[in-house]
């Protein structure tokens, strides 16, 4: 059986400016790292690299959690790993939803056979701590509280520190989705008391897409050890993954790590360490302020109240009468500029302009503003 | 919080010759493809590439199955995707085990809450069709039969064509683990009637590690549509992934594909198409025969009966009195040559020498023989 379609050839992608909700621009340094020769995933030198990646991730998450690793799958698998490891079928989980990804958390809870108690906020608003407090009072038997720190669907930050405190004060475990927040805005896993925090490599880290950094507190590990039933996912069972990412000498085979993507993540994390977290946050903030001011001059209105805007993901209202797909198509085809469409109920109503990681720089910001000026003229 | 350890620097891997059980050597063509600029996973040009990858995978699997895609996670996630989509908690699955990976299949069945009926064969022997036939007669209510085509832990091929026929004659669905077989030995998904076949990119395809090609027959898709309960994994739910990898215009967001790893897979699949499947099989076979003859001259004995040996993965008995780890360490440190240790109950008893994909060539074969000659002297 041969292929029916015409033969294809090597793919040569265009050089886009990536200002959507991820992936963000990947630095040539990171691309070069990813293209170095593949070595075995159990090679002693790769095991050393794994240890170094763990240390760099601890810095990024601001944690001393020993179980801090890059999962060999995208952020949505990171979310699933958080839930399937902490949650059992008889458990109750309080899920705060103010966008697409809170809804995905609900799906995860229910697919564990557990009960999700929903705390709902309008898409575009942060999670309301008072509503969470009331839900905790009403459901003192809940085991876990889960929320999204930076909602990728709306561009909204929630007050993770306060939400974590409310859950910890009630003796509950906390799962924090930091897919879009890690390295873009302040995130202090240990100081805030988060028990599981997961992220993605393709947002403010600007590694290659495909890996999910994740960290588990000692309380989370204890909860995993105290489970009555096996984790329903073999691939994401942290009992097994701990053996693979454990201390050097005891490393035991579980799956084959995405070796070259780990090279890329390592290099991206080195770049973060060189710049420093605070400098990275300040850069994201400064470019965001300039972009927002420029968009405002063009007559475009931000969708989120100033206090809760994510500097790394700018949600903009699409003005009445403009053709969403046409504008995005022109930006892509005439300027090699990718911005994001609205997601879920915001499709056609908002654009999402990312300034994440490597993408957050003056040149991109200027390119975006001049391109918008041209296509809106 | 800064890092306590000394600052680290860019990782420069050595250039190893990868003759273990995977990853195999990655061609410079594939590494170059992976390092091209990242574009968005919903970019129209990436969507075109996804379609091309699907077509090339259909060729590799020898199938016309529409649902033929690269899953965004390693082969062990491919295995999990096969089971969690086909199997529900009330189901019975016949699992043939003759090595590590049949045991992992049992784990997957049980984590779905289903019952695994085991057909056991000695590690190092192929699956015995007569035993499967007897199990099918004894359990006519089983929904699925599952087996490993090429056992990576033992280097043994099983007669996939016969095993598939037995299952299909009984009206059961068949799951085939082709992680190590795809592109290395004959595999005809459609002709043999396999319903789900999954593989990995880091074996005989010599793409970058981290992706699992998988194909579902129309019967498998019908079984997924007929499920009574939701798939327990959100990340691996084919109902959702079908929307992401579906026809171009209807593409809907599910997760972020590992864009650059897909570039690499595309290039690796182009190389396979250029060579042709039959030529690839013949190359694997020829290099295997020369390696086996050379090892025999050195006094090393193959672990598997000739008829069932995998040309891409050569299991060798470790001679009495030799220090397994010391020999492998010398091969690695003095020759940059990686071979595989024994896995599970074969640890310390066998070596696994891979001649997979790009690694299957005359130079590697000669390097391996001369290096063994030196360290065994």
C-alpha cells in the first residue's frame, strides 16, 4: 500500500512573530539546544541534566519541593496529573471557574469519579475569594480546592495567594494551574502554600511546546501515598514517575523522556535564571503597559479591568463591525504576526495578544501596534 | 529564593552511537527539521503539516484508517490511549504477556476497572497462538485481545497476523503494541485486521522521542462512540482528539501539539517513504544478520530462537562471570556506544543491542563488534 496523495517534501515554516496565547517565540538559543545530538534517556549525562532541570524548575516555581519535574506531555496532561494523583472517586473537590480552563478542571474531577463543587465567576473577572470562602464553609469535607492563576481564555489574573490561604486554613489541598503565569507574573509556590502547581513550556518559559513542569508539596506526596486505590492513569502515576525522576543512582525506567525537548527546556530555564524572575516579571509588565497604551490610541479597548490584567496575555474587545477572522488572517499573511482568537464563549468577541517569555520585547510590541494600525486603517 | 546549587550552563551532549532499545540515532536531517522556527499549532500551515503527517503515518502503518495521528506524548501514553478509549469498567480483556510490556497492558486494563485475562508465555518466547485460542474459547465474552508485536524487553517477535485473525474470528477488537516493530519489521494494520495500533517515534522511525503514532480502525471508532461512560482520561480522550486532528477546516483546540517534535516526525517519515517500507525491513534484516554472525564469532550467544528474533533489537546472553554494568560502562565511556541493559527479570542476564531506524547501518554494526571485541579481550 503506497500513499495516494502526491509526495510531500521537507517542511520549511515561515518565521512568525508569535503573539497568541502560546506557543510564544522560541529563542534561537533554545532551538539550537533542541537540535543537539540525542542521547539515551538513561545515559548518566542525561540523568545529570534531569537533576539540573529539577533545580532550575524549583527556582521558577519558587519551591523547595523535591518532586518538581517536567512531565513528558503538554500542560493539559499536567492538569490531569494533578487531579488523578490527588483525587479519588469518593472525594469532593471545590473548583473555581472563571474561564475555559476551570471548566476543564471540572471535567478532570468528574472523570476521576469524584464530585466537583463549582464556584462560578463571570469570564473576564478574577475568582472571587468571598465565594470560595463560602463554598469552603458549605463543604468542609472537600479534600481539594483548585483554581487557575492566569486564565488563558480571558487574560485574567486571580489572587492566588489569598485563594491558597483560604484553602490551607481549612486544611484542604490546593491545585494551582500556572500554565500561563509561570515566569510571567509573581508565583510563590512554597510561600503561598500551593500543593500542586503545573505549567507548560510554551508560554512564558518559551521552551518548545510539549512538556508540563509540575511540582508537588510534601502534603501532596503524602496524600498520594495515602491513596486507597491506584492512580487511574499509569502514564501519569506519580508513584511510578517519582522513581524515574528520583535521585540519580536509583533512577528506574518508566517511559522514554522527550530528550531533545528537555535540552530545550533546560536552555530556556537557564535564560530565565540569567535574567532573574523579578526582572522577567518587570519586563512583562513594562511591555504590557506600552502595548495597552498603544492599543488604546488605536481605539481598541482592553477586556479586563486594569488590576486583574495579565501582562503576558492581553484580551482586547473586537470593535463592532470588524471581521475577526479577516483581521487575524491579514496580520498573519501580511505581517507574519499571530495573535489569538477568542476561546469558548469569547470566540468572535475578543482577541488575545500574547507577550509571553521571549515574545515579550519592544520589537514585537512595535510590530504588533504598527500592523494593527495598518489593517485597521 | 535563589538556587542553592552552583549555576549551571548550556548542555552539550556527547555524540553517542545509540544501540540500545531506544532512542535510536536521530539523523541530522531530523534534528535540523526540529530546530526550525516554531509556529502556532493552529496556524494554517501547521494544520497542513498535520494532514501530511497523518498521510505518512497511514503509509507506515499500512492503513487507510482516517483516525491515524501522532499523540502528543510517548509510547506509554499511546498504550494508555488504546486501553482507556476501548475498555470500560465492566469489560473483560485478554492480554498476552511474554515480557515487560504485556505486564504494563495488564496494569492499564486494571486501572480502567476492567478484568484482565492473562495468556502467559515465557520471557523470550513469542506469544503462543494456541494459548490465545484456548483463552478466547474460555472467555467468549471478552471485548478486546491485546498483545505486543515486538517485545522491547526480550527482542522477540510474535505472529501478529495469526493473533489478530484469532481475535477477529471471535468478533473481538485487537490492540497491537507496535512500539518497536513499526518500520522495522512487516506490519500491516488493515490486512491483519488490527483495531488499534500504537508506536513510538524513538525506535525504528528515529524521530525525536516523545510522540506516539497511533491508528484506530472504524470498528474501534464505533466502539468509542458506543461507550456508556466518558473516557477516564481527558488528555487521551479520542472523542476530543478527533476534533483536534480532524479535517482541516473543522480543527478545534484541545491541547498544544509539540510543534517542533512534529516537524521532526514529519522529516523522519519522509525519509521512511523515500527509502520505502520493504527496503527498510530488508536493511534492518541484513544488518541484524551481520551483527548476529559477528557476535557469535566473539563467543556471544543470542537469547532468542532464530525464527523469532527482532532484527531491530538483538538480545544477547551475558556470559557467566562478566560484569554487566562494567562492560556497558566501558562501551559508553571508551566508545560512546550505548547498548541496553536487561529489563525486569532479565536485568543482569541479557544485553539488548538495538539496530533501529537510522541506527541500523554498517558503520554502527562494525563499531559495535569492534568495541565488544576490545572490551571482552
